[in-house]
C-alpha cells in the first residue's frame, strides 16, 4: 500500500436523538436530505472533490442502512483499489468491546486503520454537517503554518457564540485559547469540529488520552485543551461558506426550506463541486393534470397530483388529488393521500398520511410536525 499524504476519518456513529422520529431507525448521517441525498453525502463529496480518496467511516448507532448505502463507494468516486471508503464499526478485542466513549475514543479505537495507511496528515470530519469545503485548501494552510493541528473555524453571530467551542487567535491565525460554550465569549470564531492533525501527534496524543481515567475522550473537551496547554502549534483555517449542523428538527426544516427559491444559499446543483449520492436511478418525477408545483425541489420518481408549494418532495414521494402540501419536507416514499392538507411538516420515509387528514400548521410559533418512517397517520391521529 502506497503512503498517503492525507486520509480522512469520518465520524458517522451519531444517534441524533434531537431529530426524534427521523433517527429512530437510522443513524443521523443516513437521514435523507434535499430530495435525493443523505446527510453523509456532503462530507463524502467534499472528500472526493478535494482528492482525499481514503476515508474511514466510523459507524455505531443503527448502522445497517448506512453500511448498505455506502456500498462500494463508487457513487462518490472513492472506489480506488489503493484507497476508497472503509467502514469502521466498534469491534471486540481480547479485553472486550465497547461503544465509542467520545469523538476521540472513536478514532483511538481505529488507530490501526491510520497506521495501516501511514499518512502524513489525518483529517477528522463529522458525518452530520451540510457544507461544501475544499479540504486541500485547509491542508495547504496547515502546511504553510507548519502547524501540528489546524481547526476549521467560521465566524458566527456574537449572540450565538456561547453555543459553540470558541477560538481566540493571534494575527497569524495561531490559536491562543479554546473555550467550550463560553458564557461571555471573547471571540466569535466557532470551531466547526473539522481538524487536520500531523499523524504522529494525533496517534501519540490519543494513546496518552486513552489511559487517562479523568478524560471524556473528546476532541473539544480534552484533546484540544491539552495540546494548547502543552504549547503545541495549533492554527485555524477560516471558512466563510454555507455550513449547517442539522441536528434538530427546527434546523433540519429550516435548512431544507433554505434550499428553495431562485438563489438558494446552498447550491445543490453546483457542477464544479458536485454533491454526489448513491440514490438509485429512478424515473423522472410526474406532475398530474391537476397537480401544481411552486418553489419546490422534486426527486426522481415522485408523483404529484395535488398542489405543492415551497416544499422538498423526495424520491418516490406521492401527493394525491386535491391534496395540499406547503412548507414541508416529504422524505423518500412518503405518501399524502387525496384531500389531505400538510403544512410545515416533515414526513418520514414511506410514511402515509391518509385521505383528508390535516397535519401541521402555517403558524410559525408552533413546532414543526414530524412523522416517523413507515408511520401511517389517519383521521383523529394527528
């Protein structure tokens, strides 16, 4: 196996409990998004577009759909003989086996994969964020600073800074302080949870952390503060594009709605840096004689016989005669039967809303209605 300059470790084991019914049966990175994609598509596409062709995907919670979806990784042009996507679930050893205790522990348990590939640098990614980033530009910045660890950061509104890990840096982008969710932030540069490590530093630090019984084995809480305290060379790489963590129902719905309009903030149709997907090829969407679509994204195989406005209609979804769907997200295979009215709702995969059911509300002060995968909603059940 030839030596790699940089490989990626993609953390994709998250339960995503704040997404409620959407992650009851699948891991958060496997949740459908934007009609034909799944959330993990964005990080994998970034790797492919950045010429990082060796990716370890660390899975854990409800991994079956995710494992099946990744397949040969050909969908993201990552199926090289000397590279590709490797699925790395927790496994038993002679001393037993445990679920990953934290983000750092997940990588620690897979140091063998890193050592096998013997890269100069390791890129640590989250599998549940939506963004388009050139990791090679970040790596170039890392090498320019002769850094040992580079953290991707982005400016956030000051009033939201206390929700993030906040970084204070000098004029040369060298990190001076890292504070997890500070009450009174002295910077608005938020860590994106995207890291590039020199391999030796990463391996040595994780091995040391693994035997520290006081550690929570987390990059933000333990690894970064320790390296700063030890005086290691930590720098930032500032990113100013679209980035979302769709970790809650409200953020999932809001980000889905942001894809609509004539100039959406995130361009799913960018041909220079395409978002790739392993969604199987389906027939074109069909809009019936009395159907109408306004300001929508519509996946292949969808059938629309009713009126749909400002919504995401995913692959193989169905909207019946006289049905009205507005400000909503229908995941793959979701069915809205004749005469039903859906507003500000997310319908899980293969869910069914029966005839003439009213679900959700255009009142933005009320919570988004959410129906889980394979759930049938009849009259009187909404």
